[in-house]
């Protein structure tokens, strides 16, 4: 009998002129290929995935990719003009072509988290021929409505738990106005403050993924060098700082931009996700036209179902593909 050789490789690829890290891991080359789109933009998830989702490598050839200037793809003096939605979409296309060719498959099973869920919808809209299906977690839908729902939920919870200091901070920054991330709040730090308060309140709402666990995903991971751990947040902040100058990112609304796709779509949503509010993901799903679609609610999860309910996440991906 022939011995099945697992796939174990990592390389830096030139993707649209940017050097990007791609790692491929799988027990059996005959398995379907799964490409993961991380969040942020700029937030590499190789650490978290190999900690919580390594099991997927038994059933899939998993492609871990650090997007332009994120994680292991970070380079000093990366041009700010290169942080654009259209560039990311093109990167997905180039990488998909490369993987289909290299791994000799016709289709790729696409998975995306948070920002990766917006990128995934845009990619399957423009390049449907690459993908067998798309699965998202923490689905981004619309800048204005998403931030407003997130803020209102956070304020309501702060009042419910009677934490006056948090109520005061939220009332001080006020409701976000519109979908331009540069102007929705009266000062730049307000956006992060609102999310930080939400994550603090989540500790009281459900047993989930805390900010400490998110940090541990990269700080305690063997996937990154000490230097890469030092620049991890620099790369993440850089992407977040510059993506908001892209007119295609500000005021995004996938209900209008991507009302229809030609690829089966599956939204895995955490019941307690108000980073990207689950009710908005449900609304988007219900109005979306697709050859097949499914909304899957994870009852014990927030914004990170893949890590908060990993066993169920793995079984859903096995079922769906």
C-alpha cells in the first residue's frame, strides 16, 4: 500500500506585488482544500486556528494565509495606499488561482471570519468559479447599521448591569452617526472604546472569548517569531488605520453591494455577537439570493464561534463542504 504523505509547507508568495505568507497543512492530499480569510483587516489568525482548529487538517488541506502586511506578512514601510478593499479581493483571486494549480483542485472551500466575511462575500461575487461554498463567522454586513446596533446593545447592557462608569463613557461618545469610520464618532478612539466596553460586558453576559484569549492567540503561539509577535499589533493597527480611507470600505453595505451570489453560502453566527451584530447577519442572510444558503446559530458563542465552540464548528464544516 502507498503511504499517504501529509502536506506540510510554508512560503512567502508575491501576491499582487506584496510579499505574503502562506502555510499549507493537511493529512491527505486527496482532501478538499480549505482557504481561510482572517479578520481585521490585519489580524492574522494562524495562532488561534492552530491552537483551536488543528483538527480540520485531518479532513481538509488547510491554507493559512496572512493577508497583506498582516502577521507574518508584515513589512516595515508598507505603502498605505496598498491597504484597499479592491487589492484584498484581487489577492484572493491570485491566491485561489495559485492554489488550484498547485494542489490540482477545481474548487476551493472558502471560510472567512469578521473582516474575512466581508472579503469572502466580495470575492465570491467577483470570482464565483473558484469556490465550492463560502462559510462565514462574525459576518460583517453594513457599517452604519452594524455600528449603531453594536453601540445600542452595549449601552443597554451597561445600564442593565448598572455599571455607571461605562454608561457615562458610552453616553459621552454618543451614538455613531453614519457609516464613515473617520467621522461616525466625535473622536477617533471612540470606536475602539465602544468595542472594548462591549468585550468587558461580555464577561458578564456569556462564557466566551475574552480579550486576554485573543492576545494569547498570537503571544503564546509557536507560529510567530519573537519579532513577528512584536510587530503583530503594528500591522493590525496599520491596516485598520488606512482601510478607513478607502471609499469602498467606508459606508459599506453588503445588502446593497452583494445582494446576490452564485456560490452556496453558510453564515455561522454566535448568539452573543454584537461586534458584528448577529441580528443584522440574519437580516442579510434572509434577503440574500444564493443557490443555497443557511443560517446556523451557535448558542454559546459571540464573535468567535470557531474558537468558542470549536468541536461544533469542525462538524459543521465537515457537513457543509
